[in-house]
C-alpha cells in the first residue's frame, strides 16, 4: 500500500453551538491544535449561519477548513430554505457533508444524495458522502445496503472528479453512542475494504485512493485503534468536535499515526 500522506479529521457540529462567539472560541481552539500538526487536514462543519463568523479565521496557512452540513442540488431559484453550493463556496466553505444519516432519517433518498453530490462538485465543493447501514443482520445483507448507497451517490460522477470526493462510513447504530459502543477496528477494516472494492468495481483501480472516513461515537479514547485501520483515511466526529480538548487530542493522534 502507498505511503500515507495526510489524514482528514472532520468535525460535524450539528445544531451547535448557540452563538457566534462560542463558535469562534471553539474554532480558534481547534485551529490551534491543527497548527501544531503537519499531516492532518481539519474540517469544521458549523451550522450555516455561523459560517460568516468563522470565514475570516480560515486564512490560507492553517490546514483548517470550513465545511457545510448539507447543500442543495440546484444552483439558485425558488427553493425556500435551501442553500446553493456556489453560495457556500463563495462564503469560504471547501467541503460539504452530504446524506448524513440524520438527514436521510428525515427523508433524503439516495437519488437526492446523488444530485447534491454532483451539484457540490460542480461548485467546487468537496462532498463528504455519508453512507452506512441502519443495523447489522446475521446474513450480511447490510453490505448490499452500503454498496447501493455508494453506487447511487456516485451515479454520473466523472472519474476526473473523484479526487474531490470523500466517503464517510457511518453505521447508524454506532452514532451518538458511548465510545465503547463505537465500531471495533476489525469490523471497520472489513467495511472499509468492502467500500474500496465497490469503488474499484464502479471505476477502476485508481478509485481505491478515494478517502474513506469513519464516523460514529469517535472520541480521543478510541481514535488510535480506529486509525490503525490502514484503509481508513480519517474520521468524522460529532459530539467530540465541540470539545476543544478532546478534538485537539484526536487531531494530535491522527498526526502521529503510522
Ligand atoms: P457522534 O456523531 O460522533 O456524536 O456519534 C457522528 C456523526 O453523526 O457524524
């Protein structure tokens, strides 16, 4: 396997924090932690309205970027409540989480995830496409569920655009749990290999380099074990990304991985 270059650590703040001041304080703490490391790219995904408060804090030399928690699939028009990828791009956003299971639970289909992925790429945002089974069955049918999510999300995505695509594997059953209930590294490795195999079947061998992240109850306590999985290029962190100390430790551990 090729030598690893960088690890991607993404913080999904969900509907937090509750003020721009608080967001700036947390963001600056995270930026400080990522300034200290060399081999990690850090992405923070705040609520939309907090993006302008953080935009000025992502100036070039820090490997700390802004991400959105979603984006719409149209560029403009009469779509009340939605936000265009191009506007996000112009607001200093570089990445967009797409198809998070909490959005899928509200009715977002694989087809919508696909349209949003293409729209994000067109606007030069890097889509972080979330996939993951709701639960595990003894027969292993969940593999087909994940394969279907990956294949549909990438329908019509050109090979040339793949370098900007990230897949985040987040089994729904492991999100928002105690860190001891997160996935085990062994389970994660099997799935990461399966996702890479799916990508290679959809495109060709070069698609195996597409970053696959893990998400679901990540804390500094389970980071090291999860990042021992060679096939995983980073982590998507929910609650722990609002805790400067813990997220800083996660970033530091990611920097030290072999
Ligand atoms: P969690 O959330 O780390 O709080 O489990 C992860 C996610 O939903 O992306």
